[in-house]
């Protein structure tokens, strides 16, 4: 009997501990003041992402060209 009661108590504690942690306010979110600033932020992020992708493609192309000039890289 005592073992069942202790098991039930531990089970209830495990079930409700997640609820308590979720409502404790540990998560912090970035508040957006208005949709216009959110759109500007996303546009800036897209521009940065596009520039980084272009730079990576250029570097990858240059590295491929440089690696192809090394001796022993060509199949005979």
C-alpha cells in the first residue's frame, strides 16, 4: 500500500513538474514593437544570408579551380 501511494505521488510530481517549469517564466522572448520593424529585420537578415551564400559560392568555385591545378588530381 505504501509503495503504491509513493509511486502515485512520484508520478503526479513528475507530471506536474513540467507544467510548473513551463509557467515559471524562464523563457525570454524578443518582443517586436511593430510588424514594420519585423519586416525590416527579416529583410536585413535575408540580405546578409544572400551575401554570405554568394561569398561561399565564390570561395567554393575558387577552391575548386585551385585544387584542380594541383598535380595528381586528374584521372588518366
